[in-house]
């Protein structure tokens, strides 16, 4: 592969990553605002956005440490997203759907942009 082609793939990867990051941050910030959680701006800061998710879910702040333990993070992530769904007055099974690839891109938008 040519060097120029590698650069274009690399640039496209980072553009998609940036679009995804902005989308998830906006969704998380809107969810925090709609649930009345203070410091919604934490959605834009890596690692602290996990702390914000725990706060939206009504879980203790130290739960964000559990996201750094392999296998445990999957279970905790499901629990937190289920509680976030309940905090938005939506069914808890939406949180379970967060483990399904591509569907997990839609669920935050549903929680953020619906009444």
C-alpha cells in the first residue's frame, strides 16, 4: 500500500472517531441535563464521562473504577446503562442493548433526544 493511501485511511479513521466522540458527548450531556445531574460538562472529558454516567445512574462515584477491571466492566456497563434508561423514564432493557454493536450507537441518541 502506498504511503499516501495509508495517510488517507488514518485520517478517515480519526475523523470518524472524532464524529463518534462528539456524538456520544452531546448525548451524555443532554441526558445529564434532562435528569438534572450537575456538571453535565464532564461528558466532554475522557474518564470523567464514566464518572458522570455513574452519577446519572444514581450509583456511587467510585463505581467508575470498576470500568477498568476486565469482564467486570461489561457487567457494570450494562447495569449503569440500565439505570440511566430508568432515570430517563425509559425501559431498562434499553441498557441491555448497549452490548450489541451498532445498536449501541443508537441507544444514547434515543435516551438523549426523546422526551
